[in-house]
């Protein structure tokens, strides 16, 4: 049992393989990722990236699909980018948000005295609306992790979440 996956490279995107690092450059920027695996061969030729293995092992066959998906996500990121939309929900205490460098400051959450902070990863940008937050970037993992950090910062402990539904929640995600 061998596996073969092919990822087509869109117009305006250049994909190069230097040693084991896959570099993808497009109109929105450049991404790179280490794609080394001892049993997987990666070849870039005439507008396609080919991921192949001759191994019969399930884990190696699964890894072929994983590496192909990473390549596809990188191509999508440098052409369209990724965006997560989050909704700010509160009932009694209005939540105030401020972006301060690499942190999002969440003030007055459930009337708490001290602010909470969410880490904004480099390579992502956070835009604040009245009751919404938008996280954008070209790296799918960084955008998702930043949105997750914001959602986790407003997690409620020691209270019934059915009653206290305040927080910042992911409502939509995808390409820009």
C-alpha cells in the first residue's frame, strides 16, 4: 500500500523546497514550514506539489495527507488569507477591549477588578468592532491559535455557564 497526493499550485504562487523546508510565496506574503519525514518524498514540478510514499504503514500514509493539507493551506493563506470572527457576549457588565502590542486586554469581564489578557501571536492582526472581534492573517495555525487564546481568556470558572453566558466566542472562520 503506497500513497500519493497532489496539490495544485495556484497562479501567482511560487513553491520551493530547500532541504526539507517548504517555502510558499504569494501576493499576501511568504510562509515556510519544515516538511521533513524519512519515508515521504516531496517533488515540485509544473504547477503541482507531489507527496508520495512507498511505505505500507498507516501512520506514514496518514502523514502524506497531513503534509499535503499543510501545503494546500499555505497556498490558500498567501493568496486569500484566513479570518476568524468572534462575538462579544455580555449581559450585565459591558466588556471593554483594547489591543496593546501582542496582547488583547479584556476589561470589566463579569465586573472583575483586574483585566484579563489574551496573547496575540505574531503574524496576525486583531480588529475590534462594537460587539465583535476579527482576527486575520496568512498562517491558518496562527490565526486559529490567536482566536482560541481570546476565547480561552474569557472562560468562566466556578459559575454555572448556563446562567453566566458572558464571554468572547468564535462564530465564523474561513478564508477572507
